């Protein structure tokens, strides 16, 4: 598998029907980022971010380490991850860069074992990495890559780390989704891996719906544990999404030529930082946010039966190692 197919991780979460953000939106997000980057100290916190070598993930890592946190930056390409970490001023915090390939269960298990061995506490996990593909590809285990990386990989990672997260309570789990989930129209439980019919944007929007469904089901299961779980839409962000040829046609052209009209990675990272640190949401769980405010999810994302079915199906995929 080539590097380019993963190059969109940690970048934008977008859909074709969303309007380009105006200057007021842009400035508001930038102001939120600046404000939260200089707020109270996080010197006692350990925070893990997937897809942290570029875009939203890198901007999130920079803001949190500036406030004193120990930030574990997960990146598929370790050298790119190290280069990203080297470009971030650590301030009073500490950056730890580790290799993680969310398209490989073996890599996820190895990464989780290393994190557990090296860190006694894990206060925040930000499942940020994601991608969109124009053509159907498979993970190491034979899962369709978009769902396999955006949802299944993060499901397995979170499960492997969950006991440590609960032991570190109060703790937070944050899943970066997208307003694209509103375009999914529900999950296709008869063909979840797109083997019968594949459409790149439909696969992406359904993976983002899976993020929201996973968030709500996990929040219910963790009620009373001291661990909150929330999801978010970061906006359409100019951070390199689809520049390596994975999203072609309309999507490739949109992100290549429309970047100057989109949000900065810093603006896109604002809601992730807010959910990871703000005391006002310390006890809020099972919610979906955009622009640092709670928003209503699509009808398909409020389907309790779909939440349970997705959870059970994902458990089977993880247990069997195949689709």
C-alpha cells in the first residue's frame, strides 16, 4: 500500500453541499483557537491524537502542548510525524511521536501496547484521523478502507485503551466526525463494505455517521464512569485534503482550487480543543458539536437500533479480523 492513500488523514472533513465558510466564521474559529491555546495549564494531562502529523491534528497538538500537556502524536508515517513534531514549539509540554497505521489491526495493537506501557494515565483521546477515497481499497484485514480506518480502526484503538482511560477519570474521548454524516441516509447493513456497489462520498459520509453512532453508544455504555464521549464537525478546512490523488474529480478539484476560501487548520481544530479542555463540557457526553456549540445530528444518527447493530457488527469484525 502506497503512502499517498493515507495522506488525507488528519485533515479535512467535508461534503459537497456545505457552503464555503465566510470571513466571520473563519475569524471566529481563529479567535477560538487563539483563546484556547493560551488558557489554563494542562501540565498534568496526557492526550493522544491520531492523524497528528498534519492539518487539524497537528494544529490540535500544537495548541495542547503549548498549554503544558504531554501529547502523543500518532502518525502512519513516523518520519513525517517526527518532522511535524519538530516544527511545533513544545513550550512547557512534551511531544511524543509514535507510528500508527489504522488500516492494520496488528499496528493498532502494537501502538496501544506501547502507549499503555509508557503512560500511566491517559486523560484525553482524540480520534482525529480520517480519509476519503475515490476508488475502493482494502485494509490489511480486508475491510473497505474508508470505514475501516475512519471507524473500525478507532473503535479497536479506543477499546484497547479504555481501561486506562477509565482509570484516569475524569477523562474524555473525542471523535472527529463531519456534517457529511447528514448525507449518509443511514448505514447499509447489507453491504457495509461497499462490495456490491461503491461510491467514494457515500462511503465517507457513512463512515462519519458511524463516528456519531459509535460516540452515542459508547457514551451510554460509559455513563457514570467519569469518561465523557463526544463527536464534532470541524468545518471545511484548507489543510491538504485530497491533494495526493485519492479523491479525484469534483472533490480533488474542490480542495485543490478552493483552499484559499476555506478554514485554516487552526480554526478547524478549535472545537476539538474545546471538547478536550473546556470545564463547561466536563460532564457533557453523547453530544455532537460544531463551532464549539452543541448541534443536532441527523435522524439516522439518532437511531438506537443502528447504534447497537453497528457496535455488534464492529465487534465481530475486530474479533474475526475480517469483513
